[in-house]
C-alpha cells in the first residue's frame, strides 16, 4: 500500500513538472511572437459576429484597421486586447442593441477589450459587457478625404487620403493622386493583405460620395445614361453619338476595388468619386473584374506579406465623329474647359517584395478594331504565363508591361 501511494505521488509530480515545462515553453513561444494567435480569446466570424444590417462602426486595433488573422479568414484577438469602436460624424453615435431594444449612446468612440468569444468589455456604465454584433452606428460613418502633399508628373497634382477619423486620429485606407484642373484621378494606392479572403456582406451597395471634391460639378449626373447620350451627341453628332451609347454605358469604375477591403465600413470608404473613373460596362466585366479577382486570389493563396497596388488611368479615349475626325471624350465642360476625361487605359502596378514589378493594362474601349488595338500596346507583353500573376483575360485589349517600359509611357512613376 505504501509503495502504491509513493508511486502515485511520483506520477503527480512528473505530470505537474510536464505541465509546468509545457506552460513555460508556450509562454516563451508567445513572447517571441512565434505562436501568439494560439492564446486568442475572441474569435470573430466576419458574417455572423458583426451587425451587417445597420450602419457599421469603424474598428481599430494596434493603431490600424482591425483585420482578419493571417491564418484564418476570421478575426482573432487575444484576451484583454484593446480595440477602438468608432462612429465618425458630428451627428453620429454608437448604438447598442440589447434584448430590450436599441439604446442610443452619446459616444462617437468607445475603447473596449476582448473578453471571450465575440464578447467585449468596457468601462462605460451602459456598455460594461456586450457582443460585437450588438454594436452599430446611428448613421453611416463619415468618410474623410484629407488633402496632403503633391504627387504625379512633376508634382503637378494633389494627393488626398481617404479614411476615417476615430477619436482625434485619422486612419488612412488609400491615397489618391488627383488633377484638380481636369477633375480626374491618375492613380490610387492601397494594400491587399494575404488574409483578406472574404469581405463582409451588406444588404446593398452604398452610393458614391462627392465629399467636397469636383468643385461643385454634379458628377453623379454624368454617370446617368441620359446625360451620356446628350454629351456624346454634342461631341460626335447625333447619329455617331448614338452608335457609342445605344448599347453601352460608362460606369463608375472603382480604382481601389471595394472587394480588396474587408470590413463593412472600409468597403463603404471606397465608394468615393475620387476613387473612380469612367469605365465602359463591357470593359468592367469581365476584362477588368478578372484582373481584380486574379490579384486577390494570388495574394490570398501565395503572398506572404501585404502587396502594394497602384491602380490608375492613363490617356484620354479618342473616337471618330460623323466626319471621321478623332475627338477626345470628356464627360463634362466646366468654364469652357474639358473635364472628367474617359481614360484610354486602366492599369494596376503591383509591388511585392522579391517579385518583378509589373503593370497590368487594359484598353478602355469596345469600339476599336484589332489592328487599332495593336497600335495601342506600348510594351512587350509579359502576359504569356511566365509571370507570377496568372491573369485569365489575356486578350488583345489587355497586356502586361515591365514597370520601366510602363513608366516611360506614362511619364511619371506612381511608386
């Protein structure tokens, strides 16, 4: 009996020692940043653990927009990790939806900490403990377009950052290089992260916002079919204008794609006219959308770090009028000056560490012959399957350029 008791005691000591060693090893790995995600206490599904029916808040953690974990589509936060929940806008406020109904707070920003699952805690007496799905905003968060430095060819253009003010801090989502004279965006810089494997779904797409840009020009009207038909008849004559617009329409073509962002508020911030340019509907799908999708698939499956993307426009579309004379296509005329050009090219310059920088280019027209298109290809095409990004749409209207060749064509370096 005595021997049995001694044996059991030795076994407990050995087990305790093993647990202690395992704990020390785990803490060592965590402190080294090797497996920090294993202690995550809040695991958030992008569709199920957020309020996707009401106005979405902006979520900030570690000084950046809250993003999915590198090893999962969902968001993982460690115990007691802090987040900022913001509802930007002078008349906006955080709304808490309890079992008893909606409670509108007077808060535009709230600091909370991860508790467990999808539950969070705060020091606010009315929101001591809540599930993230119970939090929304009174109204849609207000996007800020912030004027910064100069950009583009010889620094002739103006850079603007799009993002949100949360508390007293502005958090940028993208940068736009904008020509204030002819009212066009030359390029937008943003990032695609390797864990952006899905985006939050909402009931409907938001409307594009002017946000103080375009000098009072009613730009939303320029994208209506009636205005485009009117404008094309002015430029090309009644019969030839109808040829271009009867079965075609120019859409607001996203530059930084909405699907490259993850959380609902970030998607909404992409719906700004400064982040768009006139793009023919038949170019947008499937030609341009194939490129956007191929890039996201590559980043999610193969990239090990965030990829920087410069999406832009180049040149002005030229089409013949009734007499056969080529005319540039601008959607507006402001004070006897052409404005809002229809680009000849849309492009994406993709920068990934350790990879060759390449520009992916699409001709923004459905009216050119194959012979005309060949004359518009300004580089040796790299879209032959040997480059690292497989782009399914490699038709004659789309091609890939070495970055140095591309830079010589556009006359400046977006990077």
